[in-house]
C-alpha cells in the first residue's frame, strides 16, 4: 500500500479537514471522492499516477477519520468542505479540479459539478438516488425500506445505521458481490487498504458514516440542469450492487453525460480498470 502525504486544513469556522495526497507533488491535481464509510486512505491507480502525472487528493468527510464533525452537515456543506480542502491543499482559493467519485461518494461529486468548481466529473460505479421514482420502481421493497425510513424519519434511520460497524460493512460488500469482485475484495493487498479506510469511515462511533448515508439515501434535490462540465458514468456489466440499470437513469438526468458499460468489469471497476477512470478524468 502506497504511503501518502497526509494533509490537514482548517475551515473558516475552525474545523479541521484531514486528507491525503498520492502521486507526484507537482502532478495535475485530481480530487477523489471515496465511497461509503471509507476515509482518506482509500485511493486507486497509485501505480499509474507517476506516469500519468497525477496528484490524487483524498479527504475524510466531516466526522470521519481525523476530520472534525459538523453536526449540521448537509450535501451542500460537504461539497463546500471539499472545495475548501482542495483550495487550501493547492494554495489557490479559486482552484477548480477534475473529480472522480465512486459508489456512495457519487452524490458529492455531482454536487461539486453542479456547484461549478469541478472541471470534469467521472462517476465510477456510482450509487443511484434511491428516492428517484424510476430507481425505486426497479428495486424490491426490502432494498428501499431503509431509504424510505431515512426520508420519513431520519432519527429512526440513524438508530438503525448506528448498529452497523466496519466488520458488518466488509461482510455486506463481500457477500453481496459477484464471485470475481468477491475474490478481488478479499485479496490481502486490497483488504488491508479497505480495512484501513473503513476504520477511518467508522471513527467517532460511526457518526460521519451515519450522516453520509442519510444524505445519500434521502432525496438529493440536486440541480442537475446546472451541470455544464463533461461527465462520464463508468460501470462494469458484472456489477451487482451499485445500480439496477448500471447508471442508465442517472446518466440520462445529467446534461451531456456519456455512459460506458465495460463487459469485462464488475463492482471493483475503480481498481481493476483504474487506467480507464484516470484517462477519462484527464480526457486522454
């Protein structure tokens, strides 16, 4: 596992946002927004960063890892925190960067694109908006029950989520994946990183994970029509977990988005096809 350069910035209201930098310090900065319950240790494509000239930036979302909690955190405030982190890390208050967002992190990537400071967005195996009628119609009731509760009674949903921990998340991901993805996730090289990132994700008694998941499960209310940057939606055809239609509905909601489904990939696309994700975000 590559040893990153650790970063720490302070927000205008005095909170600390912790992050990391992978790859050459003078590389083209790319923000990576990791998926559910994973912190700044999660990265991808480290063996490619030097050759491609990429500096990959990651961040513990508020309440995760070493980032201070924000009790009133929302989708919009989290997007603002990502911008504050990137600006401080690059020493440029007006910094605009390309973004790669994975799984449950996709909603924050979309928020960055709608806010106008992401120059390009690549959604890799993004999770769908469960509150969207077209997505709900594709899923069985047991798959939307917690999302319904999050919409109707967030406090009750938070109590359910509080019973979840890093071990349960690991088991859920492995058991819900196809055989090829399961073998990849269970391999020692990946599992070590995943467990480190989950430890960050479930820090502070899982408060940051709970907030993250409530944001993702409830209606996003994002102004998709304001997205004016290039957006790519990348999926593996063997992905059994992230979307019932491999992002078809999601891509149709984003102006000008292109969607590519790779026949030889699954839910672990971000790591098995890291070059494709990096080349997409670099427009190469």
